[in-house]
C-alpha cells in the first residue's frame, strides 16, 4: 500500500509517544522504537515525553505506482526550527526530479513566508495540524538553490525538502537550529543570553546578544 512509514526511536526509558490531538500509541524503553504508517497527504504532530528521534520513510514505486524510490528523512523537532533556510535540489542531469518543500509554521504566521524573496501565492492551501497551533503546506520548487525565510526573524518554522524521479528520490531536513532553550512560539521580548557570567553568558571569551539568539567570539 502507499503512504509513508514513521519510526520514533527513544533515547530514555519510559518515553511516551502520542499523536497530538489523538491518543497514547506507545511507551518505549531506551533504544526501542515504534513504527506506524500514514497516508502521504496527512498532517499530524508526534509528541514524546522525553527526547526521541523521528524518522520518515517514503515508499517506492512498488507501493503505490507513483514514479519514485524509497528514501529516509530525519524530521526535526519544533525546538530546532529556524527562521531562514538555504536549500538545493539535485541537478536536472542525468535525471530530472520533481522537487518539493514541506513547510510547518505557527498558525497566523503563514503570510510571512518568503521563497526566493517572494510571498506565497494566495491560492496556497494551508492544512491544520490537530492538537497544536501549527499549519502545514507543500510547495513544488524549481531545480536549483532556494532561499526561504520568514519576514519576522523570531518566527521559526520547519522545512523539509524532497523529490522524485524515475526509480530515484531524495529527502532531507532544510536545516536545524542546533541550540538548547529555543522556542517555536514568538515572543515580543528578547532574552539576553550574555547577561550572566560577567557579560560572557555561555561563551568562553566574548558574547554578543542577538534577537532570539547569541554569538560567541574569541580573543585574538
């Protein structure tokens, strides 16, 4: 059958896996996993009580007759969403791919998404995600590199990139905000991460506070 498979891998014992807006589907021990399938057009959120890894497996042509090949893609958690991404598709030679981006953003912030500097078409369909204040959409993109961002730098959104060709495919997360303590929900005020440790914050030498983040630098 068609659709996609998902695997949740637990890092710690007693990890509860819940489909947001639905029900508890598994309680996992460290290193164990829970798998489930979904139709490709579905939008849903997976919530875990402890750190876990979520992986998506796209099926091949034999599953649904669609021109493609299987691929595996890590799905970033909302804590690692960014406000800007630079992504690229494969070249059009020797095979030509049909490429797409999947976007997940906070409900009410959809109009701020820009693709290569342009707003999305008014006909773009945004889908509600049950149990959480997020919306998702899928956009077809041309071959080449693309810059995708939100006009409000503190609004973070999720982005995945994937594509299909004749018995070929690819998929990858658009990027990760690899820091702790970040939040998807925007705030009207900024936290000064450099305020502690004599102005150095979490840095060893110098700390420069930026809106929604910080930058470390070293002595010459």
